[in-house]
């Protein structure tokens, strides 16, 4: 079987020519020298291939190319949901599709300006403590696919410490921002490199602590709030016994970068 023209038209129409995750337009305007470019994909929620993402042997074969098993995504998020099947389960994608179609209808029916965008913290999502990070893999896992960062450090006493701690934090953020497109081999190499940088920090008397906090992004063009994970990283002196004994995420009044 294959996706029919009617099914494609229904999917694109109800999705409003927008990615169900980032709301990006999926048809790019033509230029004086080129035609329009389609940057959207009709993505299967449940794969028809046994080795494919979210494959379910019990799913009816006749429904695999049906509208209810499809979601419209930009190519970046198509790759992400197929790479990260534990995060983007079939049920999660179906809910995202439903929320997106409600958003499309509300946008077409309501011409008012979008509400201001804001991040809202959820009490139960605020970490009660920060865990010590001892490997580069732990650091890479912390910042991978984060939407924002909350970094802090003890007072620094020399330019050498500024270069060391500042360079480490910048490197961590840089890897976090490109983590979504990293191949498996690149992740291994990056984790190894971060472990070496972490060892250098420790040799100079600093320890790293971290946690994740999921906030909600509200307002803007989206009617339904979306998850906004924040990576929290603290660099503390090894001899700072007071902070090391607390290791509490005192982030109540902080705003992510």
C-alpha cells in the first residue's frame, strides 16, 4: 500500500502547512531562479518495517498508510522523532498531532494577536538537588536537546580560572546546541573529549553538578503549551564544603540563558 493523494491532502490541510512540533511553514517560496521548495514530510507514527521506529506487530496493516497513522513534520523533527523513539512514542505523536490540528483551527478562527511568550515553571519539575557529574557522557546527556541553559559557578580568583571554567561552560553549551544532529560516533568522541575537560577541571579543584528541569513554553503562536527542557550546570570548588554538602538546586529566582 501507499499514501493516497486524498490522504496527503487531508493531512496537509488539517496541519495548515505547518510542522506539528515547531510550527514552521513547510513550503518555502520560490526565488527568481528556482521553484518552491517543500521541506515537510508525511511521517508514519507506527512504522511498517519491523526494524522501523515505533513498529507494532499488532497494528493493522491496512491502516499503516492511513491518515490516523501520519503526522506532518519538518525534516529536522522527522529525523528527531525517528531517532528518539523512547521520547516520541506513538501515543505522544498522536497527542501532538491532535494538539497541532486544534491549534490550526483556533488560529484560523481567531485573528487576534498571539499572547506573549513566557516560560512557566512547574513545582514538581524543579530538581530537589544537583547530582555530581563525573563523565563526559553524563554532561552530554544533560545538555542534549535542551532548549535553554542555566549555568553558574563559584567566584573565580584568577584569569587562569576564568579561562578554564568559562571555556568549559561554553564548550558544554556549544555541544548542547548541536547535539540533536549528532551521529552516534560523534557522540562517543564528544563524550570522551568532555571527560578530558572535566578531569582538567577536577585537577584544578573544581567539581561539576547538574540536573534537568522541564518548564512549559506558553503563548506565541501555539495554543497548547509545549515542554521546554532546561539544562542546569553548576561548577563549584572542591573545598567549598558548604555548597557541596547542600548540592541543592537553588534556582527558584533564576532565568535560563
